[in-house]
């Protein structure tokens, strides 16, 4: 078993939105300095970059162009999670960085999971990545990703001033489930980590489960180190909890 070799860490949260520029404005109005990228290959994304971690906002802008793009298969695999959203927008899954996604896939298959692999080469940027999707389980559950070169190397030569982090840190994700402790244990097994009560201690962003009828990612927790909590703010179906 490779649970100690995989070194799972939070990589990014995927937030489906109706329009990326509009979502960027809403994030920034809430005090989170998101940005917007140009539309490409039939979809548009943007988001908030902290370091190796980020929140990605995304939406489809041209379905025909998307079907012919290199991202078509990845977005097809993500479609069930998007369709499980309660409304037209919301956070629908997240990525976990591991040292070798294909080795993680072997472990998951040995545990009886149904797994799909997806690989993209971005030759123009000198980078490629492998993503592993677990097809059984709740739609929101994470997928696994490995970059080549590793993500730390990718950012090593980037000036920190190249992206605007702002005063907050992303400390966790909140997932609702009718049986939060059981859901936390199931996620811990998937990641090869441990659960404490209803929380999975994923490095980079702990995953906390709360009781609710929906099985969904409903909120993120953000801290500025002040110890003074601020009001919750909803952005495109995702609640931003400012914990201080």
C-alpha cells in the first residue's frame, strides 16, 4: 500500500459559475482577489491563486469548440459532478496532488474502485498532467492530479508578485452529508489519510463534514489571522466563511 508515498495535498477547488468575469467581480467584492483568464478551447476559467493551491472558476463558452479540444474528456468526466449541483453554479469537486497519480490509480483499483485516467500535454508551456477520477462514490469527491514537472518546480521560477493573494488563507472546505462522520471516514480511506471525528486532515485544506441533506461542497473557510470572524458571503452558490 502506498498511502505514505503518495503525499496527498489539496491542489485546487473547482467552482462552476455562470460567467467567469461576473464571478471574479463577486469574489473581489468579498475581499478575495480573483482574476479572469481569456476564453480558450471552448471554456473560460479564472480564480484565486494562493501558492500551489488555488480556487478555479470555470464555465463553458462554446460547446462545439470544447468537443474538439484537449480538455473535452476531462470535462466529460467532471460532468456528473456539475449536474449534481443544486442550482446553476457552485463548487462541485476538488483536486488532490499526489506524487504519482497512476500509482494512486493502482491502489484505488486494488481497493475495488472504478477509475478513469486523463492526461493532457501542454507543450506550449512545457508541462503535462495526469488526472485520476474515481467513478463510484458521491459526485463531489476529489480527483487526483500529478504534474510534470511537479507543481513546486512549476512555481519555483514565478515571481510571487505575479499573482495577487490578498490577506486571506484558504484553510478548509465544508461538505454536507446526512452522515458526516461516516462520510469523513470514507474520504479518509480514499485519500489514504485519517479522519478525526467529522474532519479529514488533508494538508493544504482540511475537509470538514457537517450534517445536511445534500451531499455537496457548500463552503470554504478563509482566515486572515486576525481572530475576528466576518460575515459569510455567498458567491455563485459557494459560501465564503471568514473565520478570522
